[in-house]
């Protein structure tokens, strides 16, 4: 009984959360295979008190696997996801490798779960900053229609991996101790320059594209349209990295189609929305903050207010654990839905 599950990228920041989330959610596992690049192979990972040795991911690693959760970078997914599918596994891929491929569903269960039925072996898990925004926007789209979204993000360093968190910690200590320090990772490991993240804000996440937007900003723009099935939605994004370890925050401005809607009505709608926790009580200084969201699966929303000039326009503040709803939890939730909907069956 249960499923043979493989986690690819098992030693990474997201892979570790995927393993923990599978356990926390009591996912029906008959066998767990932990895979990684050659560099991390051989490491031992403690899973519920049992040591499992991580193996190098190869095409043959996927024999007998029912569900493979990938989070080891786009090139690994491009090479090995088709091999897993060839061997009968359903892949939930947390990289950008297949997200915009028209034959690959890009799924946030609260928004477009029915797209799971259209899969051809791979289901893409969206970018973390996109996921938390669409969970909050979808109930609004459904009831009032959606015309335009302008988002500014305040993103945690764990989005750039465990080494980026270490860089933040080390720089912070060095600056407090008035010591010399280095910047080697942020904003982007593979870009030409690196900047201090401690006590700073960097308006670059991923590399710049020819249109002046960064790749992270383009992910938010393109993925939102695809997930919400709104190709003509007007979306703009500015993505900024902050010295926060875990938890992305977003200031979201949106314009709806229906007239005469009040902020109280939007609050009432989001109070009962799936996957959303409303924390909106300015009189008592209640609003979401990343420090309170770490380790939780939900998307937290507050500061909902109507624009002072544009009556169809509203502002809200959206916070979530980028490693959970933004990555590991959304992937495991997809796997759960695949099982519950009978889309994946144990071999
Ligand atoms: C960040 N959003 O915070 C990125 C990390 O496409 O899944 C997630 C990258 C992705 O740096």
C-alpha cells in the first residue's frame, strides 16, 4: 500500500522541506528514494529517525517510482524528468524548466486544480512569489473579475538557496563585529557582480532580461496569466531581495471589473478563501509578517484597503513561507491531489 516517492534534490533547502512535508502530511509512502547530484550523493538524511543515504540521480533511479518531486535546478529537471516519465512516474517539478511549456500544467491547487487532468507526465510547480499571490487573487477574480495587478515583492534570501541564508548570517555577524566580509552569491550566483545583503535591499532577483525586467519579475507576470487562465491580464512586478531568512512578502495592487465593491467585502471574501488566513485589523496592529509565517502552509493576507483615487483599485499585503506554500507544500499538495483524484496510481 502507498506510493514509491522519489525526491530529487533531497539535500537542498526545498528538498529538505519536501521530505519533512511528506512526513507531516502523512503522505502514503511505501518507499522513499532520496536523489541528488553526484556532489551531494552519499550524504545521509534523517527521515523520521531513520537514516537514508542519498543516491546520485540517474535515469535508472526512477524504475518503479510512482511520484517524483524534483527540486535540483532546471538542468537536472530537463535531463531527468523525461527519464522518470518514460519509466511511468508522474513528476512534480519545482523548477522553471517546464512551467511555460504549453503541454505542461502549472498548478496551484486552490486556483487551477482541474488542469492536473491535462498532464503528460510532468506537472510544474510555480515560482514561490507567484504562488502566494495567485492564492490571494483567485477568490477575488472569481467573484469580481480581475483587470490589472501591480506587485512589489520583499523576498527572503532562502529563495536563493541554503548558501544564501548562510551568506546573510555571516555578513550580519561580520558587520556587527566590524570585520571584513565577502558577497559571493546575491543577487544571483551566476551574474557578474555580487552585493551585500545584510542591512540592505537589492532590487534584482535573477538575471535581467532585454525588456528591463528581471527573470523573477517575468516569472510572476507570465506564470500568473497561465495559472489564472487570464492571458490578457495586465501584470507588472518589481522583485526585491531583503535580509529576511524565510518568508516572502508582497504589496499587491489590483483592479477588479465589478463596480461598487468595498474593502470590507474583499476582506469577508478572503476570510473564507481556501489556503488563506486573513490577518487584517489595523486598530490592533494586526497584519502578516514573515517572522510569524515560518513553518506554516497558509498564505497570510492583510492591509486590505481601497485605492484613494481608483475606485476599482485595491491594495493588499500578502506573506507566506516561500519554502512551504512557495515550494515544498505546493508540490506535496499537488501530489496529494493527484492521489485523491485518482490521476496517479501505485504500480
Ligand atoms: C527566489 N523565487 O526567491 C525565487 C526562488 O523559479 O522556483 C524560486 C525559483 C523558482 O529567489
